[in-house]
C-alpha cells in the first residue's frame, strides 16, 4: 500500500516489474507520445521515455530503496 500511495503522490501511472527490473512509469501525454525524457537518478536507476528503470529489484533490500526513490520523485 505504501508503494501505491507514494507512486500516486509522485504522479506515476504505474509501478511494474519488467525483465527483472522495477519500472516507474509516468502517464503518456495527451497526444499519445511520451514527451518526458528522464535522466538517470543514480546507480541502478536509469531514466527513459516516460519511465524510470530500477535495476535493484533482485536485491534483498529492494523495498526500502524503492520507497526512498518514490519519496524523492514526489519532490522533483
């Protein structure tokens, strides 16, 4: 539940798992294209078109790290 609440506060449309990574996705723009190029947030967090790809999903402490990333996104 904490993940969902923080994701909503950060303006994300979804938090999913893809190819062993956690994907934090923003909603698409009105014209259907992802117009939000995102920069990397640090080690293991790669920005892409409208999403962040988190490579720490297989680590034992992934949940606290995910919650911290979501907290930081809320203030960006």
